[in-house]
């Protein structure tokens, strides 16, 4: 079976100065890049959760056949967006989902593939690690979605469930496949833009 992809792109980006879904790196909007990453990794379907400036994002971004859903409660935090996306994927019958945050444009398709390969061995959850630390993206098998959504509150997405179920989470080192740097401010974006190693790897 093929894992689905879930892009969380609903935030208002208060520190950034606007929704990061609309941030641009080169010729791509961040939200376009996230969708392209999941598609390149073979994820299907791909669901995108929008919130802040949703009409503008939907109008501006080329998202192809991605399933776009709007989380009206986006301002309450990431947890509600995760729940919104997993509800859609439940209706679509997806067996698992790779959850990708829109503000991590250097996460590569190879990272996503590595998580999916690990999930295919029959595990409940997989998380990328960098420098030995559990980070994003994460893959969640559909069997754990009810428990994940029950613990997803405020700005806590899957982290609460992952923290409380360490024995169910397979950690996969991804240091050799790019990085998961968050773009939280305009300065972060400037540093990323000036980075000569712009490729996904």
C-alpha cells in the first residue's frame, strides 16, 4: 500500500510576517514545494490543510491534484490542523500519512521515502532524526490516528502521542539527506536563500 502525504500549511506566521505557505524560495511557494516533495516520494493522495489567508493561498499556489481543505480553527494551533487532515485521510481510506510541515523546505523526497520504507515493515509510527534528535517529518499509521488526534491540542500536533509512545516509534536517521530547518522568521528565509546548497539533498 502507498502512504498518503499531509501538508500542514494553515499557520498565520506571526513571527514571519504572514502565512509561510505563501513564502517563496526560488520559483516555488513553500506550499508548492511541500506538495512536490511528497509527490516525488510517491505519496498518494496528498492533502493540504490551509487556514490563514486560505483563499489567497489556494488562488496563488499550483497544487495540482492535491486535496485542499481549510481548517477554520487554524488559529487554535497546529493540533487542529493535524486533526483536520487526518479526518480527511480517514474518509479517503489512507493506510498511513507522512506529515510534512510547510516551513521545512529542505526536507527531501528521499527522507520521506526512507520513512515509508520503514513503515512498510509493519510499524505504527516513524520519525526522522537529525543529530540523534527526533524531528519532522513523521509517518503515522492509520491505526494510531484516533489516539493521535485525541492528544493533538493547541500547538501540539503529533508530539504528545509520540512522546508517550516511544516504543511504538521507529527512529530513522536522516542526517545524510538534507535537513529539517524551520523557517520561522524573514532572517531564516534570507539565510536559506543565500545558502549555496539549495538542492533538496
